[in-house]
C-alpha cells in the first residue's frame, strides 16, 4: 500500500515562491537604479516611472501578505482590506503609463473608470457585491467581482490603440512591446483565474514586473531617438549657418542701406531687417536659455518689419507685467508670426491687433500671444492647406528643453490665444545637454 505524501506546507526559507519574490524585487530595484542614472529621460517622466515601480513593488507585498493571511488564523477584515488595495491599484498602473505614452492627454475618462473600480471593491467592507472573505478565510467572488479585470482590459486596449496610432505610423516595430505586454498580462490573468489555490506570487504580478522592464527599455529607446533627432536638427542648423556666410549678408545689407541715403524709410527698413536677421542667426546657434527681453527684442524687430509692410492695418499691443525670466530661444517670435499671418491677415479686412502679454503665477511664467483673427477649432485639423507645424514645433521644444507647455485657446470667429507656460522649477542645465 502506497504511503501518503507528506504535507510539506509553506517553507519561508526554502520556498521557490520566496526566491521568485526576491528576484522580482531585485529586478525592480535594478530598474530604479537604472532609471535614476538615465540622462535621457526627463525628470517628469522619471517621477511617473518611479511611481509605477513603487506601486508594482507594493503589489508584490500585497500578494505575499494576502497569502500569509489566508494561510494563517482567519482574519476576514484584514484580508478584505489587503485585497481591496490590490484590486484598486492595478488599473492605476495602466493610467500612469498614459502620462508617458501620451503626456497625460485625455486621461479624465480613465481616472473615472479607476474611481468606479475602486468604489466597487470598497463595497467589500460591507457588502458581498464585489467579493467576500468568509469567517473561515474563504474567498467568494460577487457579481461585480471581475470589475478590475474589465476596467484594466479596457484601459490596456486604449493604451495599445494609442501607441499604435502615435508610434506605429513612424516605426511599426515600436508598437510591438506594448502589444506584447498586453498579451502577457492578459495571459497571466487567465492563469491566475485557473489556479485552484492562492500563492505568494501571482502570475499577474510577475507579468507586471516583466512589462515594467520592457516598458522601461521602450521608453529609453523613444527618448534616445528624440535626443538624436534634436542633435541632427542642431547639426543641420550649424551646416546651414556655415553655408549662409552671415558676415557677407550683413555687409551687403549695409552697403544697400548706404545707397538708400535719400530714402529714410528704406534705410530704416533695411536696418530693422538686418537686426531681425542677426537675431535669427544668433538664436539658431544657441542652446542655452536667453532673457525674455532678448527674445522680445527679436520679436519686435519682426513686428516692426510687418508694420512697415501693412501700416495701420497691423496694431501691436504689449501688455508686459513681468520680463525677468529666461526662456528657450525662438519660441515667442514664431507664435507672433503665426498670429500675424494666420490671424490678423486671414481676416476679411486684413486688419487687426496682436497682443503680447506676460504674467507671473505662483509656479510658472505665462507669455500669451493674442490675435483678433478668424480663430479656429484646435481639436480639428485645419483644411486651409497649411500644416500649422510651427505651433507643434514650439510645443515640442518647450517640452524637451524646459518641461514647458503650449496652450491654445481659440474658436471660429473669436480670435486666438496661444500661451507659453514656463515652470519656475526647471534646471537650465537640461537645455545644455
């Protein structure tokens, strides 16, 4: 007669589950150290990734704690609280990835879903509608017990679609990692569901750690490519400047100006154009921030030239409450040029006003360029044959150089307001990378 197998139980020291937990923890620790040493990822994204890694580590602790509670003396309330935490946190991880993939765009609905998910599982404190821990430590899933799975699945489908849309059209292989991550997370959920009893390591937590590792590699590659594009653009600018031979241009303009001694207006126009051109070339060669007054002087040179062209049809107003701050070069003038060309000059009368305003807030400086032109719907792609790429270029430069932002407020028939937002807490060394 065959002897019964001994009941080994859970060995805290020799269990492979403990070794796997230690491995996952070590991997997360390595990711944290690599992230802190990564010079390509900016501070805002680093902060979000660190939060993701910390929450992932907390899920490892939550799963291990829930297992130990379930194997010991019955503690229904404590196990309920620990379980609620796990169900509430998992969808949050996906939403946080949105802030890196899409810079937090359109996350309100995602946060609403996570809020509903949390509310459903908090009912476990007084109702079995989501789940219930019985007096003998048993787990019973309620009619809304799969809310976390459904919400997380919806968020991940949205994340994959967003990734494919934003990155797949540029580099198709860039969408492989997010899709693979979604697949292994979905498979882990199925495996956990099919497992007949709980374990101190869940397949889902393992899949999340793997996804964190792959996502970090993916994020790093994206930021490295962006940095390489910036370097290539800077190299093209330097090549262009070397070919332009600015001294020859300025000397030629000076000679033409002397020939216009009998025409004061022509002499003034050539002088202003020389000032504008010199400001453009000087700005193209700079990587460090410049005082706002310098950027404003360059912008005024442009506006003076436009007022020579259009006379009284173009009115310029300066509403400057503060000027004592720095900003990346060539960020104000393109917005003013856009306001003149696509705002004032796009009106039926061809006449209007451009206002440049500055404000100091508690945590940022704001520079607004306002026009009373025909306006447009910022949510719609313009069908006027123009790419309007200038605004996007400025937004990307502000984001990459100083963590700033560009806000667009406009509506058909109501003019436009484009605002540069410069955070006060930013490291100027980032601009000189």
